[in-house]
């Protein structure tokens, strides 16, 4: 899976994303040829390499002859429908504008049809948004993951007057998105940038496990007042597609007044309730008492019920939980034939394409008991076949 990670350490805007895409390998001629299909006169695209804090980046400016005029969502929809852009690109760009319209309508107490796009309806914003859609498609991006977004304070001037930062539309667009405060009196995340991040991103969080192939930096047109580089970084690479959840919740509790004889019962209930993995580790607790660290790995769908189960089935009076990323190898179950019968096996694919595996303990133990032979003989009979690197019988 070809993944693009938006590393928004200095926020995100439309022109920063466009510059980062060019820096990461988007051919400028391809971008220009696609943008011409908008059939909009009166603009030109300027891009140039710049150096910010020693980092080479691309800065994009859209120069226009148009006096900024407000457009309605219907105007933009008609413009995209009458363009020669492919249907997918036009629909994706319209979806970005629809997000903006919904946010503006909510903030200003109106409807999406009545919303006047001022700044984001201008030609330069149109080029930024459509160009970003084109760029991600041309680079063959399958998924986008975005970092938490920095939100500073201060004021921004727009058609409605002076508005507090983060801009109200940005706050509406970023509902449910992880953000963090920035001690800076300056806009870092624009409404256009927020809409693009939310529209494209499959999830928000830390950099996923991936093999980086390309890096690009897009420069903002303003300098940060704290002298840090005003850049957006794109990290593009590949990661293995697996069916298992790669963002999980770790749930923990420490127990020093609990009967460990109950563990098999609790373990069975946790697994039946959807736990991905469980463990019980001996620890030394306060007052010199021995205790246990009980840890559960869960996906978001089962976390709440597992927390309830821990509080009712153990002596825990509190829990710790936090989100974590994990990397798991693609795997499947195979059936193996031994001289004493069939057993199930687990086969995983390594990053280099090779395969390794092992038989399931329960099946091997069952055959050993049925035939009265040592368990290790069952294991010895099952291994990796050198000729095809598959799990099989030696």
C-alpha cells in the first residue's frame, strides 16, 4: 500500500500541500496540463525552490488577475462539472468545497447553499485544492495519514473582520481530529488546509510503520515568528496491508490483592470479549508485596467492554489505557499433514517476501495424546520445506 504521511509540524495550507507534492516528485508539467482542464483564465502558477532552516523546499504561489469575488458552492460545482477534469478528480475537489461549506454554514448560522466563499472561493484557492487532488492521484497514493495538527492563538483578518485563531471554520472542520496547542500568535492551519487534511486522511496520529521512498517539503509564504521553518513535510512510502487493527489501545492494571487462581477464567472471558492479546506479569509492588501487571491489547471497537470486564472480574479499582501503533505481519492459517494426522499451522509473510510458520500447539498436543508419542516428535515432523519456503512436512 502506497502511503503518504502529512507531517504538519508547522500546520498546513493549500499552497504548502501543493508545494510538498511537487517537492516529492509530482512533475510540474503534469500538474499544469491537468489544471488547464479547469478552463479558467486569468491565473498562472509560480513554483520555486527555497531553503528554510537549511531544508530545501518548494514554494508555490498562484498569481491571478481576478479581483477576489465570492462564489457559492453551486458556482464551484458548475465550474468543476463544466471542466475537462476526470470525474473522480472533480468529485473529490467538490467534496473538499462541500466540507468547507458545511463548516462555514455551521459557524455563521446559515445553509450550505447560502454560504459565500470569499478567500477559499478565489482562484488561488481553487487551484490549490484541485492541484492537491491531482497531485495525490498522480503520485499513486493509496492512503493518507496525517499528524495531529498545531493550533496557535491570535487573530486573523478576513471578509468577516477580525476572527480569533484557530479560525472558527477550522475548529468546525477539525471536530474529532487530534490537535495540540502552539504558543504562537500566528495562523498555521488555514480552512483550506484543514479541509484538505480531513478530506484525504484515513486517520490522524503518529507516523505509521512504513518504508520511506520519497520526502517532500512545501513552504508557506509567511515566516514563523518563532523562527522555526514554516514547512509541510510529506513522507511517501509503502507499508504492508494487513487485516488486523494497526492502531490499538493498551489497557493495564496492577493487582496486589487478587487471587491468581482466577486468571484462566478471566483470560478466557477477555479473549471471548474481543481482546487481541493478554498477558499477566509478576511485579514487586509498594510495601514489598508481590503483585501482577495485567495487560490487554484491544481495538477501539472492544476497548470499552474489556475495561468493564476487568473492573468486574478482578480486584482492580482503576485502569490505565493509552493508544499505540503496532506492526503485524500478514498471516494465514494452513493445514499440515503429519504421519499421525492433520494439524493446523500459522504462516506469516516477512517484509522480504519470505515465509515462516509453525504448527498450532493444541493440535500437536492432541495428536501426541491420541497416539501416545512424545509431543516433540510431532513438532519435529512439521517444518519449513526448503524448496518452496512453505510450511509443510519434512
